[in-house]
C-alpha cells in the first residue's frame, strides 16, 4: 500500500484529481490542533476543476497566515509589487479565526471566516503540510455546491 505522503503528492501533482480519491486520502490523515497550524503557509489546490481555483488564481492567492486563534488571514495574496497583503475584499470583507470543529466525525483545526458562512477544515500530511477542505454555504459565497480541496505548506 502507498503511504499517505506519496498519495498526497500524487494527487497534488496530478493533472486531474477525483474528489473521491481526495476524500479517501482525507480519511487516512491525522487531525490537527489550532496551535499546530499557527504560522505562515503557502497554498495551492488539487486539480478538481473547482471554480474557487480560478478565483484564487485571479486574486494571486499565496496562502494563509495564522497569527493566533482569533487572528487568521485566509487570503494572503500578492499585489502588483509582489508584496503580500490580506485580501479582505475577496474574503467577503473580513478575515477569520481558528477553532476546533467537528467535521466528518472528527474534531480538527478549522478556520471560520468572519463574514462568510464558510469553513476550512485542516488535517496534517506531516508537521509542515496540511490538506484542507472548504465547506459551508459555498453556494452563498461562490455560487457552487461542491467542496474545495486545497493544501498548505509551512513557510520558513
């Protein structure tokens, strides 16, 4: 059997990733805690064809930053000078906080958006890599009904 890290890498680099395979990987990963996810993270997504991927590319999404449980930056983007900033406009007008939340029968660190009915749940691939699933009322926020699968890598 292929280990979870190898499965993660195969799905992350695939030209197309099936949500069923991503859900199976998610089920095999360990949960994480709020203190474990604090820090700055570079992000990307799995090639599922999700509309959020196009939106994040357009706003030049770099990743996320978690300064504390009540200080999370969900959309850390690059401006025209290639500087990082919190894109509050694309994030529904706010930032976020971190909470332990039950998702699919497990409690794991979850980012709760301030002004959108959306949650980003995290599980760890390893100490420096997270897999995320965005859910909530995505149809309200993005006009879509399916989950968005993404990943984060800790920045030095």
